[in-house]
C-alpha cells in the first residue's frame, strides 16, 4: 500500500521514516529539531562531531494558551507567531525542520501477522489496520515496523496511524514559517536517537512525562520495541496537589516543584500512574522474554518531580535515573541559561540529529 500526501512518497515499512519527505541522503546543518508541547516549545540546532553531539543553538518558551488542544494545533496563528519570534530572537538560520507527533495524537498498536511472504506485508497490514483502528483508512497516514519475526514465520509489528488533518496542520505551520519539513516522526524515536549516545547497547525503559500524557517506551540497541501512552501527566498531578492542599493551580505547581510528594501520603493520580507504568513494563517482559530492562530513564518536564526516580526504583526494583543529556553534549551556544532544563531536551535534540545524520 502506498500513501501520498504533501510530504511526498511516505514509506510504509519503517517507522524511522514515518511521514518522511522523499529527500534522499540530505544532510542539512540548518535543520532544527522542533518539539511543540502543550506547555513548552523547544527548538534545537545540533550536529555530530564523530560520536559527540554538538549543541549549536537552543530556545525554550511557553506554548501560547490554547494553541494546542489534545495534541492538535488549534491556533495556527498564535503558534506560528511564537515560533517565528523564537527563531528570529535566538539567531536560528533554519531552512528545514524535523518535528514529532506525540502519543496523544497517535494510535499505536502491537499486532501479529501470520507467516506470509514479506512483500505481502503492506497489504496484510492494511487489512489488520481496518480491524484495529477506530477510523477509516482514507483519513489516516499509516506506517509499521517489524519488531520481531518468530520461529513459525509470523511477524510482530508496531502499527502506527495518525489523522491526515494533523499532518496537514503541521505542514501549513511550516509553510508559514518558510521551513521545509524533512520528517515528522514519533517522539520515542527522537528520544532513542539522543539517548543511544549515553547508553550504547543497553535495553532501556524511557518514561517521558509531559503535561498531559506519559509515554512508556522500551528500546534495545537503538531499536524501539514497545511504546504506550498513558493519559496522565504533570498537569494532573498539579491539579491533585491543588485539591489536596486547597491551593490555586499556580501555587500548586510551585508546591509540586519544591516538595517531595513521595514523602507525603501519595495521591490517587501518582499511585495510578505508578501502577500503570509497572503494568506496561511487566507486559513487555512477558511479551519479550529475551530482553531484560537494564535501567529506566526519566525525561520530560513532568518527570522532574523531587523523589520520583527514587520512588520508582523502590517500587520496581530497578535502577532509575533522570536524563542527563548534557553529559553527552558539547555546548557551543551563548544562551546557556536554558540548559538548566536538562530533562526537557531529549526529543528536540533527537529531532535535530535526524536532520544532520540523514537517517533513512
């Protein structure tokens, strides 16, 4: 099955090329990684010097109110104006962009296809998708990756779908910014691209907590094996703190950032989040018995909770560390005050590296 839209020919057999513009072997150092979150916009320019990541430029700012709704662009004018301001004020000379679709905008399914010739997989995936997806295939862009081929010849696949209207809105945004889209991919892939320099060869669980969702992804030697989106994020915890302590939301956010919530009686949101993360990891271990998770890495703005890493390590009996991406970066920028936001940069750095590495 071949899907064509404004990006060109969209490859159907490798999630690493999800929604990729058909530009073969393009290496462009004027590419930015653009991570648009519901709370923050992160823009990064980076390159590789051998195995070392060089951070050339960085900008972080608050996302305009109501610019995104449930992960979709709702106010194109406000979002475009803000990004244009960030690019101009921080001296970016970008001509190309790589961005990512977050979990709340995606439908991801782990499916099994019976033993068939590999060249028949695209058609089989189409039929499987019609059974799995809650919308017509005419309205989505579909991609998949082979995770494993079993001894009996059957395939374990990761099936990914996104509404065409979402992709069109991103393309319209880039057109307004006079940027060419090299690729639009899923956030876990960008994180893996950045983290493989810190944890080469390891099997990792990555917990990426944003404002409204938390992604639990597992990778080994640079390959994404599993991902799941949980509809709980930092904003939900802030709301619970506000209710429990009779605070306004702004006061609750400050309280959350300055107190160890795990030394108090845990609220329902944190308990449910911990349980859901554990069940995701347990499902993976049952499904993929040949892999052992070596450690958990926390990233995303919501994961900066004091005591969160220690809490998960105690609950799961495994090493848990906050992302220290700067350990693998060479910083060559002036606005280094932004670098305090260490855990926020994983996706945007990985996206920028997509442009300079020329991943297929």
